[in-house]
C-alpha cells in the first residue's frame, strides 16, 4: 500500500509539473468542441399519428358471405415494408425533393438518407402509428411527412384492390379451366351411357338391380301362368260334367242361371267391401253404401232371371234351351285360354331377358367400374366448379366492401406538424460532454508528458530507474521570493481552472435561457 501511494505521488508530482500545458490543452479542446457543437446544423422533426380501425361493423354482418382477411396482420406488414426503395422514390417525387438533384449518384444518396431518416413507430396493440422525419428545413420535413401519410393510406387501399383483382382473375381462370373439365366429363359420361344404354334402365339402376328385377318379374309371371293353367284345367273338368242343354220347365235350374255383367259387378263390390271392412266398422257410410248396392244388384239379377223364365214358359215351342251354366263355363274357358297364352308370351319374354343379362354378366362389372370412375370424376369437377363460383361471389363482395373503404378506417389523429424547436442536436447535453472531454484532455496531456519526460523527485526513484549506486544528494534552499512566486503561480492556475469551469457554466446557463425563450 505504501508503495502504491508513493508511485501515485510521483505521478501526480510529474503531472503537476506540466499543469499549465494541461490547462492550455483543456481550453483548446473546449473551444474546438464548442465550435463543433454549435456548427452542427439544427434538425426539425415533423410527425403525424394515424389510427387504423380494423374493427368494422361490416365484419359480423358479412360473416360467411365475404372473405375476411386478417387486416391487423396486413397493416402490420404494410407498416414494416412501407420504407422501401420504390416508396421512397415515390416520396421524393411527391415532396419535390429531387429538384436540385442532377446526377444518379446524388439521387441514390438522397434515397439512402431518407431511408435512414424516415421512421415509423407503432404500438401493435392499439394500431396507432407515428410517422416522423427530421430535416434542417421545417417545411420540407412537413412535406415529407404529408407525402408519407398519403403513401401509407394509398398503399393499403391499393394493395387490397390489387389483391382482390388478382384473386378474382385467378378464380375466373380456374373457373374456365374447371368448366371445360366439367363439359368434357359430361360428354364422356353421356357417350358412355349412350354406348352402354342396354346396361341401364330408365330408373338408372345398375346391372345387378336390373337382373334382380327381371328375375322377380320372371318368377311372378311363372306363378301367374301356373295359376291360369290350373284355373283353365278346372274349367275343363267342370265342362265335362255339364249338359249343354236342359228342359225349359225345370225350376231348379233357374237358381244357377248366371247373368255375366251383373255377376261381375257384384263380385267387384264384394271385393271392395272386404277391403273396407278391414279398415272400417259396419256402420261406416262407405260400408253401408256398398252393401246397399250389392243388395240392389242381387235384386236386379233375380228380376232378370224371372223375366227369362216368363219368356221360356210363354213359348210352347221351346221344349229345350241352352244350359246357362255350360254357356258361362265355355266363356270362362275361352278367357282362361287367352290368359294362359298371354302369360306364356310374358314368361318367354322375361326368360329371354334374363338369359341375355346373364350372358352379358362378364362385361357388366367392367362397365360399372368405368361408370363409377366417370361419375366420380364428374362429381369432383362439379364440386370444384361450384366451390370456385361461390368463392368468386365471395371475392366480388369482398372487393365491393374494400372499395367502399368501410372495412378499414384510417383516422389522422395528429396531422403533420413540425416541432417549434430543433430536436437535434441537443446542445444542453453536448456541452457538458465537451466539458468532460476537455477535462479529460487536460488530465491526459500532463500525464503523457510526465511519462515521456519523467522527473525524479527523490534519490530512491533515481536509483531504481538507473540501477546505479547513488553517492549522495544535493538539496536546494528555497528562498522566500521563490515561495511567493510559487504561490502566485498556484493562484493563477486556480484562477485559470475556475475561469474555465465558469465559462462553461455561463455558456450552459445562456443556452438554457435562450432555449426556454424559443420553446
């Protein structure tokens, strides 16, 4: 510790020896730095604040109808990409900054300076943006900010319109492509159906459905044919047991006399009555009316039979007459034969269809696979086409909504204005810094001089540095005049330091005074 104190003492004594050099250097550095600070040109800042309102009332109203882009994200990206070279070149033209630019290099330098000088600050939470620019000329700074505000708003609207137009053009192109694909798919499907028309029914059923229908119809036709043949055979057996004629006075035969038209109507009404009784009671009006009609027809039949008997009795020549039962059986037999013949034709037709479909069974799976693929391609193209048409309508509505400028509202909170006092340089801050710089130079120069030309103040330091034995020291007797002269020099040095600091204090005070008056 004692050694450190001794070394520090030696250094301070060496610096004290060059104190006047340090004071002069401090004054020179202070004067130069103050001149430099005051020669820095003043820069005035122009600024404007814009609020971007993306919470439009149209959003909930147009939900599901229009495409809703993320406007907050778009505005954020726009704010970050606004200071680009094309926009800065446009800004130069709008603010008339290129009037004195004669060369391409000067224009490039101007663009680079503007890119560095223009600033956009935002608070991402509130969508509030501050556009600022500083320039030695206040009016030019204001023009730049005004132009920048215009570019900010126009870029947003222009980009939205450009995006909407690009999207609509792309969708229109895709619609034309898919419309052509859809027409081609329709033509392929139509040609395939015309080519394989025999493999489909009018209901559009496939082959196996048709085969099942034909098989069912064939079985029903065979069953009806067997029923008709059994009915015909029964009629034949009945005809064999009947006499073709009978005596006219046989009273018991009249009970079996048949009137075909009345009997057919009675049978139809009885079948209808059976159906009504399954749904209604005996007291239902339809049931009562049907029973009444059956009773009237039966009475009409008895009257017809009675009239025939009177005719037979009144004719003496009529010894015998044709048996009505036999006659009715013959008629029924003829009808049964006709029914059997028609059913045989039907069975033969169904059998032919069934055999034809069964023979072409090997080709049907391939045909159905091709039809399924064609239908799938057609459905996919149709779905894409309809989706593109719907999206085109949504894009059109979105474009109209953007064109109305109702989706995003740009509000100029603070119009472009210039600060009344310069924002740069801050001389109140720079002057104390120059004082610190001057004091630092005033201390450094004496220290460097003491190290370059060291002075020994005691025998020990000389012996340590030279490494030679020291025989002795010679002391100097200080006279009173020397002491007085040293005191005078000390007072002069203190006065010089105080005047240095005082000059700085007065200068800073005057600067504060004039700055407050211009504020």
